[in-house]
C-alpha cells in the first residue's frame, strides 16, 4: 500500500513539473540586416568577415507586448547572403557563427557557394543553443568565415539577412 | 645656453611621448601575445589565433593532408553532432573558441578545443612560454586532462 501511495505522489509531482514547464505556443519573426566585412588585403583561404550586432530585440519585444521572461527560446530560421557582383566567383563557402561577450560562439549556418551566385541561402543548424542569451547580451557579434579561392586586395563585404523566430508563451 | 636647455627639454619630451606611442607592446594587452600562427605537436595542421571582441579564437588554416582519402574531396567536419553542419570544411574551422586572458595567472581560459578527428569538445586552458603554447584539454577536472605543445610558425610577409 505504501509503495502505491509513494508512486502516486511521485507521479503527481512529475505531472505538476511538466505542467509548470513553460512551452512556447506563440512566435514572432525578428530580422537582422547587417553587413559583415573582412578588411583587405585578403589571402586565399578562410577569412573572417565580422559585424557587431546592435540588436534591437529588446525594443522589438516591448513594442509587441512581450516580456523577456515570456520568451522560451530564439532560433535562427533563415540566413541569406548577398554577394557583390565583383566577387561572384571568388567565394567557396560561408560559415556563419554568433557569440557575445558572455556567451560562447556557435555555428548557426553554412553554405558552399556555387559560381555566379549573387544570393546564397545558408543551411541553418539544427542544434542552436543560447541564441536568446546572445541576442539580449550587451555586445553580440556575427562572424562569417568566408573561404575565398584567390587573394583579394579590397575589402570583402557580405550583406546578411538573418531571420529569427522568437518563441514565447502567453501570459 | 637657454636655447640648449629648451632643446634638451623638447627632445626629452619627444622621447617620452614616442616611447609611449610607438612601441606595440605598450598598446597591446598581454593576452595578444597568443595572436599568430601555431602548429600542434603532431604537425597535422596549422592554427591561426586571432582576437574577436574581447576573446581569442583559433581556426585551422592549413592541413598536411587536406583531402579525405575516403571521398577524395577536401576534409569536412564529418563527426559534427549536428548533421546539417557536417559539410563545413575543416580548413577554416574554428577549433579554439572563447578564450579570455587572465593577466594575473597569465593564462587563456574559459574556452574550448574541438577535436575534429573524433568530434569531441573539451574544456581548455592555454599557457605560453617562450613562443610555445601548452594547450590543456580536459573534461570536468583540469587535473585529469591532456596537454599538447604547439610551436609558433613565423609568417613570411608577401612583398
């Protein structure tokens, strides 16, 4: 009888814990447009294009009546790069990473670049952690490790459009 | 005589100003000593360490064997836990991430090292002595880790 009572108690506690865990049932799209730059001259191989994000995500959620506490997670849903016409056949691949002063760097998207592509849609990572924390941190950064096929005397600019999904639960 | 004293004074002032402005060491953080090109003890790769924001990162810029014998294509991060990220080339891969320099202990810590051959990620601490890096990777307890020694590669500047 005691075992039965204990089992019921444990089951009830587990059910309560599951019920209390916030689950996202709403989402909003949030877009960051930024230019990532690697200062030339650049050598053949991997070069780092970077930008500091002044993400206005805090203002955005405020405008939409969402509090930070309601947000369960933030995920990158798409990433696209537009390449200068002068550099169309220069790029081999783009590996996109984000981080902030207080949270570690993580790969979020990648693409092999076909010749003559003006716009490149990157494949977004399945494993994304702490994006919410990174975007809400004081200083956050986006970097693209761009592999180029030959030396370049000028700067390399990548125009990036990053679309995030802010997943939150209702009050 | 007055002119000579003024001239000596001006020269002394100029020397003082230039000693504060022209020496790279005076404007650099001690942590920046790690910036450069390094080779692990097995000689299989070369890693360029750079600073982004306030942290240090190292990426593979050269591989002794860049082609995967199984695919006959450039090596990629085939052991990544995320299937979608398994096409990322190893040349250009950031294997050292998020190191912060501690002026007191003279070490770079708080970062991770990734072993692309196994797909394993380790906590890591780096110390430097005479242009040699001691890279200690560990899981959980630092004392139970393994240290590899990396030597600095001098870069010949292109004309």
